């Protein structure tokens, strides 16, 4: 079972990757892969073809984790990010 600190740390890591995506550090079609093995959660953001998907790996499209913020600017979708973090740390 995970602690609330684990959840917040994973949320922040995902948030940072999505913010980098918004800032142009990733390609439009890049994805986020979350792999949980041996008690460690690993995040990878890259093009889908380069990510080694194993049993227990979930892939999320980065553009699906973005929403329109105030004044039509883009921002990480905190609700979706929180949902992902909670599902990974409580269920995995």
C-alpha cells in the first residue's frame, strides 16, 4: 500500500512531464509509459515505438493529459493526472 506522499510524488512527476510536453520538449504524438516492477514505478515519455511495453506497463498519450486553461492557454490536466497516480499507487 502506498502513502499519500508516494501519490503526491507520482502526481508531481507526471505533472512535470506533461508541462515539459506543453513547453515543446516532446513531440506531439509522444506518450507517457508507467511501469511498476519490483516495487518501483518508472515513468518514460517518448514515441510509442521506442517504449518497451511489458506486462504491467500502461501507456497514456501526453496530449490527453493536457487541458485548456484560462485565456485558452494549455495546462496539465490535474484531475486526469491525479486519477492516474491514485490508480497506480493503490492498485499496483
